[in-house]
């Protein structure tokens, strides 16, 4: 085995770890924002848990954050919460930072 092969394998492993961490951050973020939205809607603890899971599932509909934003905006407006897309996007960014911090602290 050459040094080049070792380096290539190390880069591949690093890429795989980075991809896994990015997935975990997004999943955690979606759970956090689902909990945030549930609190705005006044859901019970059981409903909050189910709603947070539904937000995580919504992210698998399409690439990017638009599916999550669409779900949150629709559900919040339907529940009578005065909210706009800009606030959801800002909260999404805040929850991304919080999710990353939580996962890094857990290591």
C-alpha cells in the first residue's frame, strides 16, 4: 500500500464522517424547530414529540429546506399563529447553530 492510497482512504473516511455529521445536524435542527413550532401552536408534550418527528420526516420530501419551511409555515398559519417565512428561516438558522453545538458537545 502506498502513501497515496493511505491519503485517499483518509480523505474518503473524512468525507463520509462529514456527511454523516451534516445529516445528524439537519435532523437535530428539524427536531428542534419542530419543538419550537409546537410550542407556538400550544401542543401537548405527546403532540410536540409527534410533531417534531413529522417535521424531521418532512425533510425527506425534497432536497433543501423548502419542504420543512413549507410544512412549518402551513401548520403555523393553520393554527392561527402570526408568523411569516422570514421568521421561520431565521429560526431555522438559529436551530442549525444550536444543533451543531449540541452534537459537538456530545462528542
